[in-house]
């Protein structure tokens, strides 16, 4: 299987400083994948990205916002557009770093759409909170939305965006809320307990695209079995009814129990199972055409590198056995970056990822009520029965 990994050390320049979104997580993920031989598999190309142009970024972001991103680093008192805040501090060469992330995701998307590869990935991407004229949630330019807009400009008719970050994929949803060519699906911690406060099951898309937004808000404390039950109760049925030509996966790793910024309780094994489920759906529905990005994830050494190495392995070929040991060379780098901290010895958390499929009325716990609410909100737009577990 031909696949593309878009990567350059220059992508580490998206650096917000003393901030949760530390680029060391991306450095360690790429190092782990490299040391396990994932990047040197047959059929894998590693490609340097180019900066997205203003015109490419402008398919999603307003021109005045792009100019503000360029100007803000030269003005220490700059305010506006969501910039120079605690979440989105200004940093040197902010436009260039953000445009490079977007350019990497664009290159990955174009390679899949053109047919030169079946799958492609940019783990530095997934900056899904950025709005057309506002930075938000650590995100300056919305690279998944920029890539999707580019595919639409090339004639794509049905793009499915699946967001498994712990935070709602609000920026991508808002940008395409009224475009029936784009289906956005987000599984995230309930907006009652977590930023950005959106992503209720009742958010189903704009008036010209009802049913195009699918939101599964999960109660705080949801574990692997509940997350996987929710995924399989909603996502496959909607995707099959929509019939995507290509799937975009935003694979944030912040749903993990160790993540300091959220309250779900997944394991690396559960995150791996979620990504593999998306992979299987891409094989079933669109010939394996899959574009993957990273996203959130703030357990910088213990979680993100393993989760995204599993992602990279999925994109480039066979999954990695969870029992695989982390290589000594990677452990040495992890210790160098985080002196004195425990590092993971294996690619697993030894979690059980079995789950009970959803059935209507079997339980009335908050998770199953959330699943039913989403099915009731969205399924009728696809001719599906919210109460039929076979749908």
C-alpha cells in the first residue's frame, strides 16, 4: 500500500512557548515511529511540506485575519482576532509556522485525492478550533478545513470528517455547517464540562445541510468500552448512508486518562481501536482513501508518541502489536526531554477494548442516553431508525 507521511523538523516551529501544546510531543512521536521502522516500510514516502499560500488559506480564513496573524508578532500589545491570549499567545514567525502546518495537511490531502497514495498523514496538524477570523483553542489556521476546502475546489462531492479529539471539532463544523458536501462527525467530552462548550447532539448542520453535523457528547469519565460503544452506535451507520469519497480523521490523543486538560478515561489501546475502526470504514466505503492528522494531546511523553505511532502505523501498513517494546533509543530521547519521568515500556496500556454494542432501552445511564440523543437528532435525515440497533 502506497502511503505518504508529510514531515519536516520545521513543523516543530509551531511553538506557543510555555504552553500545553508543546511540539516535543510531535518530535517524540516521529522519533518513536522512526525507531520502530514505521517510516521506512515499503511503499512509504516521507515528504517535506511547503507553506500554504495566502490564497489556499483564504479559502477558509478571512484576508484581514491572515494579515493580523502576520502583523501580530511585531506588536507586543496586539489585541483582537483571538490572538495574544493565554490560549493563543503570539510567537515569532507565527504565520509561517501555521502556514507550514496547513501546507503539510494540504499536501497529504492532494496526494490521496490524486490517487498517488491511498493514505496520508500529517501528525503536526489537526488544528480544528480555528475560526474564519479568530484563533481559538491553541489553533491559528484550521488545517483540516483548509484541506477539505481545497478538495471541494477540485470537485469532491462527499467528504467525511471524523474528529476523535476530546474537544469538539467546532471550527471545522462551523466552516462547513451549511455545506451538504461535508459531513462532520465529532465524538468529544460533553460541552457541559469541557471547552469549547459546543457539540451538543442537537447541532445537526445549517438549514441547507441538515444532518451534515453529527455530535456525540460523551459524559466525563467515559472509558474505552463506552467510547467504542458510542462510536459503533453512530458513526458506521451515518457514514454508510452518506457514502464518502474520502475520509479525514482528526486523531487527537487528549481523550486519554492521563491527559491533564480533559476528563475522559481512554487508554492508548482504546485510542488505537478507534483509529482502526475509522480505517476499516475507509476500506469499506471509499477504497481506503484516508487523510489523517494529529490534534490535541497533552500527556506529552507518556501518551501522545505511542498513540500517534499507532496512527502512523495504521496509515502506512499493518498495525503495531500493542505488546511491542518501546526501543531503547527512543527511551533515551524521552529521558533527555523529560529527565526523571517514567517512560512507557510498551506500546500498550494493557487495556481491554471489548465493548457491549448499544441496544435501545437496555440501560438508562448518561452515556447511552447521549447515544440515543444523537441517533434521534441525526438518523432520520438519513432514513435510519434511531431505535433500531441494526442501523
